[in-house]
C-alpha cells in the first residue's frame, strides 16, 4: 500500500506536471463536492446512491451511452446534465470529482482522461482491463495531484484492520500459504451474470462505437453489450470481478508486491451459454516464500467467500456469507486461531473493528487532500495479479511476471 509519505511524494511530483493541468477547485470541509458519474449501470447507480447519502455531495452530471440508463439516472438526479460521451462530462467546469463505473475495458481510458481533466476520481475495480493499462494509470496518477480511490472496498473493511493488528502484534508469524475461495450459485439453466437484453437495446439507443472503443466488432450485438462480463474483449471474468477484491486485501495485509508467477486452471463447466470466461477455476499466485491460492465456482454457494492466512504462529480465518456446515447458518466474521506448537497463547480472538464507508473515505480525502484507503498502488498490484492468472489460463501454462509484463493486447482478447 502506498504510504502517506509516498503519496505526498507523488503529489509533489504531480506539482510540476500540474502546472500543465487544469487546477482542481480548492474544497473546504463545508464545501459541496459536485460529482459526475460515468457509466450509470448497476454498480454506477449503487455508487451514486451511496455517494448521495454523504453530506454536501451533489451529482451534477451523468454520462452513459445508453438512453435507457440516462433516463433511469434522471429519475434519481433530475437536475444533473446528461451526456452520451464521457469526454464531454470531463470538459465541464462544474464537475469536481468523477465516479468511473464503466465496463472493465473502458477503465483506463476514463481514468487517465479524468485525471488529465483535473478531476478527483473513484474508479471501480479492477483498475484496468490489462497490464499496460495498469502501468499507464499508475503513471497518470503519479503525474497528477488528484485524489484517487479504487473501488476495492475491502480496503476499508474492519476485517483488514483486525488482520493488520494481529500480524503487527506477531500473532500470526510466518505465512507461507493463503487459501482463498469465492462461490455462488444460480438457478439451473441461468448462468451467473447473464442479464436480459431490453427491447430498446439497439443502435438507435446505444452508442455502440463508444462502447467498443476501437474493438473490432462488425455489427451491433446487444447481448455482448449488456453481458460484457462474459467476453474477454471487455472483461477478465471472475478473476477481475471477484478475486481482485480478495487479492487486494491479502496484498495489503501481508505487504506484498507483485507475484513472481501465476497459474490458473478451470473452464466453462457450469452453464454452456455463450460465455468465454471460465466459471470454475483454481488460481495459484507465487510470491517470494508465499503461495496464494484462490478457487471459485458458480454452481454451489455453500462456502461463500473467505480467506485463511496460514501462519506458523496462528491462522487468520475470514469468512463472509459462508454456510456453517453444522447449523446451515450464514456468517461473516474474522477470527484468530493460535498454533499451539509455536505459540503457547491459546486464546481465540474475534475481530471487532468496524468498516469505514469506502465512498465517505474518498470524500474525506478529497477535502483533506489525503491518500484514500484503496490506493492506485494497490489497484496496480491487484490488477497485475489478476491479469497474470488470466494470461496463464489463456496460454495454458505457468506464466512469469516478466512474461506477463511483456504481453501485448492480443494476449487478452
Ligand atoms: N466494487 C464492487 O464491488 C463492484 C460491484 C459490481 C461491479 N463493479 C464494477 O463496476 C463496473 C460496472 O459494472 P456494472 O455491473 O455496473 O456494469 P453495467 O453493464 O451494469 O453498467 C455499465 C454502464 O456503463 C455504460 N457504458 C458502456 N460504455 C460506456 C462509455 N463508453 N461511456 C459511458 N458509459 C458507458 C453502459 O451503458 C452501462 O450503463 C465494472 O467494472 C465492475 O467490475 C464493482
């Protein structure tokens, strides 16, 4: 995680570049922050509603390429200016800060453009669709004085605070292995993430060219536009949808850099729909003296989501939505369990720290010009780990960091 000192260093570097950039309006504690939303789909609207719950926040602009989504957003923020093209929104002097909740393949474009336009930024995860994008975004952030929060909300969780404390207190010891998992289920015949295509989803109502952003699709495809998560051109599958959240907080808890290598096995096992991305997988990320394993399935939800940090002095067990094998109850908790062989302390501890509201943290940092909880550095490292897994899967082999960093766009398509 970028330290405050590093952040101030970046901000300092940004000052030279900032003379070339539009200056952000100085915002005091009581000033209203005027936000714009790019991508008013499911998550964008959730983010917007969360943002509007905070004091002194006004949404002044929305950009979405689908008229239906603009109409729906208008019902929530009737006074906001509606745009088709996000670049027009970014030109507006009335917008201080931007939420970017577009499909994955568009993250880099609007990330970089928002910073160049002098806007503070909340950019949904995964930070980017590919590794060159992650490099570009990190560079853009280092050359900017804007405040950037990545939509990796586990970075604001109470569980992370508890885990960091137990690790700092020496309770966990040396961790050689982290086992993580995430599982969901859907009704038989309905694949995970598949959404119906509305009747007005056609070229008259959707700016297909702006969606494609240079990708070569011969003609409008409403299924692909609505269900972009299923296709490599626009998505990284479940590794960029969910693994990234878990890997990001593992990176912070254990202060990890980039994996040395990655492998991933799996396939489309659950529903043979039109998807390209696998629905079942096993990922291994090799860090120095540490293996992080993550497995996922979409046809059984029994184990929910969780991580076990397996230390020689103790285990950190985090579960969320998992089903108790005996009682059948769902539970969310973080627990510390000592390893008696190296740790005479036998006390089991329950985490009690409270979550911080991730969106509120962004606004607070905009006012104080501080580093938010989910830094660009964390976004960069977690994105690269996720893309290494996908590259290994696509190439059917273990891939090294050096090979992944050199991979060109074709490797992701
Ligand atoms: N942090 C989280 O927990 C979390 C949860 C869900 C989704 N997400 C992320 O949020 C993002 C959006 O996911 P979603 O489920 O809302 O997708 P979605 O398809 O529902 O919404 C995307 C919206 O972007 C619009 N769009 C597409 N191209 C555009 C362009 N060029 N300019 C402006 N708008 C454009 C679409 O019309 C659509 O309204 C993804 O990156 C996803 O991974 C994060």
